[in-house]
C-alpha cells in the first residue's frame, strides 16, 4: 500500500511539474462540463445553481456554487496574476523597457483592436456591453501548446508571449474593475480603502508571516464584495500591495548562519529558527507564487471551467449562436483582432525602432504566437457572467468563446508547426551568431575593428577556465592586433555560474577595464574550490571594485537582463556545452586546443583575404575589344 501511495505521489509530482499539466486539466474540465450540460435534463445547471450560505450571527452571505467559485475561489486566480504582474514590473521582464517595449505595445494593440472589432459588429445590440470578452488571452492554454513544441521554437518566443500575457492580464483586470461595476456602496468601499492603506503601510516593514495577509485578504474580500465592486478585485489589490524585493545580503547571511547552527544542533528550536530566517530573506510575493501556482493552475481554474463552460449544444442553439452578432463579434475579435493587433503592432514597433525582437525570434514566430492569443477562455468566460444577464445571450457568448478558442488553438498549432518546420529546413549548415558583436555592449579584448573575431560562450566557475584563458592568451599573442576576443555568458542553468556572471557584470559596470582581470581572478580561484558569495566578493575587492556599489547592484539584480540575454542566445543556438567558440560569426566545432584554433583562425583569415582580392579585381569587361558590341 505504501509503495502504491509512493508511486501515485511520484506520478502527481511529475505531472505537476510539466508545463502542459494546467492546460490538460483545463481542457478535460471543459469537455466534462460540455458533456454534462448536454446529458439531458437540468442536472448541470441545478447543481451549480445550488445555494450555499455562510452566516455569522445575523450576517449571512448566500450564493450559488457557481458564484462562490466566480466570486471567491477565483479571487485566488486574480491574486496570483496580480503577484506575477507586480513581480515582473519590480524584478522581472517588465522592469527594462528595451526588452519589454515590443510585447507591451503588441499587448495594448491586442486589447484595443479586438474590442473595436467586437463593438463594430455589435453596435446598437443587447450584447454591445460584452466587449470585454474579447480582450484577454488564456495563458495556461497558450503556454501548454508552446510546451508541446519544446525546443523546436525559440525560447525567447515564450518570454515574448509571457510578457504579452502579463500586460494582457493588467488590461483585463482594469476592465473588470471599471467597466463591469454598476452599483457602488460607499461605506464598504471606504472600509476596503482603509484596509488597502494599512496594507500599504504594512508592506514597508515587510512582515513575513502569512497569517497577516490571510486575515487582511479575508477582510478585504468581504468589504469589496459588500461594496458592489466585483469581489475578485480584492485579490488584485492584495497582490499589488504585498512586498516584493530582491534578497538582502544581511538576511541571506543570517539565514545561512542559522542553517549552520541547525546542522550542528538539529533540534526543533534551531530548525524553526532556520526556517524563519530563510522565510525572512525571501519576499512574501515569491513565496506565495510558489505555493499558490500549483493549486490555482491545477484546481481553481479547472473547477472554474467545469462550472462555467457547460453550454447546451444542439442544432437549434448552434443555429441561433451563429446567426447572432454577439457570437461573431467574439469570434472575429479573438481570432482576427488579436492577430491584427499583436502582429501589426509588433511590425510597426520594430520598424519605427521603438524596440526590437529578441535574437532568434522573427515575425513568423510572432505571427504564429499571435494566433494562439485568440484563446480567450478563462477570463472571457468570467466576463460573460459579468457583462450579460440574459441566459440566451450568455449561451451565445459561451459558444462564441469556445468556438474562437478552438479555432485559435487549431490554427495556432498549424502555424507553430509550419514555423518550426521552416526553421529546421532553413537552418544554416553551420550555426552562426544570432547577435552581432556590439562594441557598446560586448566585452572585447583587442582592437575593436580587428579582422578576426573569436567569441566564447563560457560558464564561469568551471575547472578548465584557467586552461581556456591560457589558450585565448596564446591565440592573442599569435595573431596580435588581427584578433579581437569577445566573452559572453552561458550559465547553462547553473545558479553558481549565473551568480558569478552577475558579479562580473556588476564589476564591469564600474569600469569596463575590470572585466578581464575579474574573469582571470575567478578562473584562478575556481581551481581550488567552488565559487561562493565570499569568494566572488573577495575577487571583486582584489581587482579594485567598489564593494558597496557591487552589493547594491546584486541586490537590485541590475545586470540580470544582460546575463539572461546571453543565456537566451546560447539556448536559441542550441549550445549544450561550455565553452563554445565562434570564429568570425560561425561556430567552431573542433577541440578547444591552441593548435586547432590557430588553424581555424588562419583559415578564416585566408577566406577574408580571398574575399578582399575578389572585391579588388577591376571589371575587365569594358576593356575587352568589341565588348560593347562595336567592331574592332
């Protein structure tokens, strides 16, 4: 029995860790809901419309099961979305405009264009107010479909769509809070405002006890519910007010010391102190994301779909739906509007040089991804219940959402498959750098305009770092001013290597001349032992870096985007080993030995000389007698 339980637990853990797990359960819940609603009779509606009351003294909240899910359970969904949004703006992809500008602009267009198309088709009808149905994208389904294609598509495409989805969610939350609130009761709203203000003051002290936020969340939900604003907005407010911050060095060191004490004296008191120290060092935002994400994705959203996606499908209902402007407004808004808005805005933003796409991502990838964003589903179904009261209109809207989501999923998968196949067929015989060497960005040793370029994607902290440094120095000695050496990061998912990369970038930001000495110092240190925080700080001090400035840059994760850019490049190039060299932009696939690299560089130099000779040969045609067609 115990072995069986262990197998079930292992299977669940493996399933939960898959990127497709949420989408699979969401799809299963939708199919069950539709099948249940079409069994005959009214069991589906009767069950979800069963009332459940919670009372305390004379106060009572009585809602149907469906409304308990939509108003209370879905608060956790919006709470998680809000946590992710704040984290991305403070510490994630959206903190740097250069990386976020194109997907942000594309997301805004993907909100506006679908709504305009819907409104154009429904002006003057009863369903005109339901324009909010077409503005959102179901992130779980989109990420699940992307996961199916795995490494066949650029890793950066997922980052593009995630950033787009975050902005998309912000827009949807604002619409729910403003456009679909009818009656407002000022006293409960004032209570909610007071609770929110107290939370704002409280976050300055960064309390780490979860009970504080649970109690505040319950009070906030009750106040928002009584105010007439949709109760799930309480989750949005709570998520935005919870503190998020990078780990502070003092807190991490204290947690490390408490853990050492527990290791020496493993008793309950020292264990509790160690756990408390670790929790204090990590923001409540990140801890709650980690804790809530599996429950929300695997339970809350599928239960929501089970209670909301059930729509009766008969020839009559389909005929009525597909002759309704409401249904077609939703289909056109999601299937056409999302593609036109996102793809069009992406092309426009890049052509106007407002921003740029990540290396490895082209317009074809954005086009295929934009088709998938027409999968509105979760928030679309959520807004159906808010925007429409007539059951017939609700049915037409749900059919429209299901049809648009199914069509977008099928077309999106076809487009993704074609794009992945195109990438394979048109891949160069030899891998080439997807980001040209940029003197303003890259770390270059040697003359900037040298004819030969050697680029290394390396992982700091490897045992052979010193040997590779010796090889590079021998190459520079051999070729002199003809060679420039460029170093880029490829941590390959190793936290220690990524930390070392962040430190060396922070040191280099103080003075670019410190990059090479710092890298050489790290190469020397890692010969004896694995790099840790103390060794990294000691190396920085030894090369003359300012330690307080370094620690502040590390705490703020200032240089994380730079390191992640290099890592994304390495992933898109399929680099699975470090170091990997590129010579004049083309991958070098020989052994990392001096003689072989010299031979490859000599070959590259010879190729350049031949190109120069061909370019310098004068055109002889005009000097040949009779070449112009006349007689000699």
